[in-house]
């Protein structure tokens, strides 16, 4: 009987020890999970608290209980800084700087549109930004593009056509005299060189081709200054040093580059430059058709005797050397070609080139007059046919 009780006692003790071991093993497994979960809850809580504080301080509605509408106006020409400041003053946003940075980061800065908006103080900052970028379709800014080789007159006509300017007269007048832009050293150089009075437009060649962003209410002078400022980037100090090494001024380089731009495609820029450099060195007339085109305003392949005899300082068939100024606004590649002509063709003294079949845009280069005249006899009939097909006599 005692033996049976002893067995029973041991069985109970074993069960207790086994149960403790089971719970102990489970705790070892669950403990790190519970600790990790607790830490995650604490971190999330802190993060959520921080987010709520930041959101409440900068992004939340100024007054979530006020659904009343507030009239807010954005007028043409206002900057993002001004718009942000006005929003803060109207108590529609909590912080102007945060609004500005948010719009910049979200790519909304240039999409804010003019107009009168019905905003509310219970709107979040993000909702207000979204509303201002989906306004009445009148953007604060717009893009304008000056294509390489385009003249001032052609660019002005495009600005009028696109509605950037109401008329071209003021724009053309400013470009013709250049007087309003003496603060640019390269414009001042032209104005004091003695060549300005003979030029069609003092600023021809100095409006750097590119795509620009301008305010919708930008004035002609604002647009011109935007383009002139880019000219310095297209003609950096290294290029200026190269020009000096060649014995050329910045104006002469831009003038040659404008001829190159009009005479050839990019693949032939350096070769045409070589011919021009060789002819200048030999004190020959450049005989460049594109200078006649600039004078007459008519681009044709076969020039008449009357065209060639036109009395103009731009006429390179009549006057030796470079024309009095650029005949278009050249690209950076054309400028570089003017500074770095094809060395092999310079060394071989190529002096002539002419167009091949008009539609191809290809040029034929010659070293001697006899070779050049043979090429002209082959291709000249094609030039005349091309002009006739376009109704040009």
C-alpha cells in the first residue's frame, strides 16, 4: 500500500516537472518574439507621434472646423515664393517654405496657374497645391524655342504666331539697336566697334539657340536678356582663348559660325570652316550664297547676276572678308567648327565647295578653281530645277 502511494507521488512530481519544462521551452521561443513586438509597437508609436506632430505643424489644415470658402487670386508674373507667402498671409497654409519645397519636390512649381480660386481653411496643404495646379488653364510660365540657324526676324515672327508677343515691333527694335543691352560686354564690344551702324540687327548671332522657360507676361526685353545670358555659356573662356589664338574676335567667330550653320549640315561644319579659313588667309572673297539670302530674304540655289551685285556689307561676293555681322543665330556646334576647322582640309588648302543634288544636302569640295567649275557645271542645272519647282525665279 505504501509502495503504491510512492509511485503515485513520483508520477505527480514527474508531471509537474514535465509541465514546467514545457512552459519554460515555450517561453524561450515566445520571449524574443514578444520583446520584438513590444519594440516594434514602441517604434511605430514614436514614428506615428512624430508624423502627427510634423503633419500637424506643416501639412494639416489650418482650421479643420472651418469649411468656409476663401477667395485667393494668383496673378500673372507672380513667383512661387510670392504665391506661398500670400497663402500663408491668408492663413490657408501653415508654412510658406514647406509649401514651396513641397511644390518643388512634387514637380508642381511650374504648373501653378493664374486665376481666382475658392480655397478653404479645412483643406490640407497638399490639397491646396493640387487645386492651384489644376486652375483655369493659364500657366505662369511657357516654353519658347530658338532653333539653330534661325534669324531674329524669323524668331520674332514665331513669338507672335505662338502668342508670346502681341506684335514684333518692339522686339525687333531692341535687337536692331542693341542699346538696351550694353551691360553685356560682347554687345558693348559690337556697339563700340564701328560696325553696329552697318548691321541689320546688332544682336543677330547673339541670341543663343535653345529652349527657354519665360513668364507668360514677359516683355520683349526680358526674353532677349534670357537668350543673351546663354550666349556666355556657348562661348566660354576656353573658346575665347582659342579665338584669340586664331586672331579672331568673338564677333568674327559668331559671324563665321552663322555662315557655317546656313551653308551645311552638321557633318560638314568643320570642312566648310576649313574652306572659309583658307579663303580668309588667301585674302579671297568668301563667295557665300547664304549672305545673299540674308540680304534678299529669299533662299534660292541659283543666284542671279543681280543678286551677286547687291550692294550690302553682308555681300561676300562683293566685299572681301567676313560680312559685317552674323546672318543668323548659330548653334554651339557651328561655333566650335568655326574655331576648329578640319585640319586635313586646311593643310590641303581646299578653297571651294558647292551643293550637290539639292534634296540631299551634300556638298562637293574642291581645291582648285578648275575642279570647282566642273562640279558647278554638273550640279547647276539641278539647282535651277529645284528653284523652279518651288516657284522661285
